C-alpha cells in the first residue's frame, strides 16, 4: 500500500474511534492518537499517553510540560466503569467527585472511600463528613 493511502486510512480510523464508548475505547487504545505538544485539543478528545488513555476536560493547545499525567485540570484518565482509582486532588468542577464515586485513600491497597456528596473536592481526611469507608 502507498503511504498516502495508509495515512488516509489512519485518519478514517481515528475519526471512527470518536464514537466508541470509554469502555470500548480502553479495549482499543491503539486507535487513538498519541499525545503531542503544540497541538490543539478539544473537550472530550481522547489520546494515548504512556500506556493509558486520557480524555480532554478543558480545550487547550498543549505545551511540552502539560502532559496528561501532569495536568489534571486539562486531562482525566479514562478508567473502566467500576474501577477504583487512588484519590487525587480535584482541580475544579470537571474532576470533582460525585455521590457514589469510590477512591482508594491515601493510596492503593489501603481503605476505599465512597463520596457522600456531589462536587466533592476534599480528601477523606480533610472532610470526613463527605466520605464513608466501604
């Protein structure tokens, strides 16, 4: 196949991948473009970074030091439904914990907590009334 045909095919695959659910996207992360600096990203766009899939939570033009793993105000890791992650300080409404969200705190293999309130930006130790151990 000619290189131009392969590039066109890649464009079509990336375009089609947008319609996948997050759960299906996690099964086919290779379909998504790798994160790059100096690139314009739109809300809900998904990219690969390292061995993880991330979703854009704030439209922006990326910078070399704004990698998805280092900028939770711009990116959130796509997780499998029901998967519990380690508590991470929310940066705003886009990544605050909602009622029923579960987290490990303070780290994995310790205690799992469930948020009792919407828009929860406090840790279980900073605002224990907002969490219950499960």
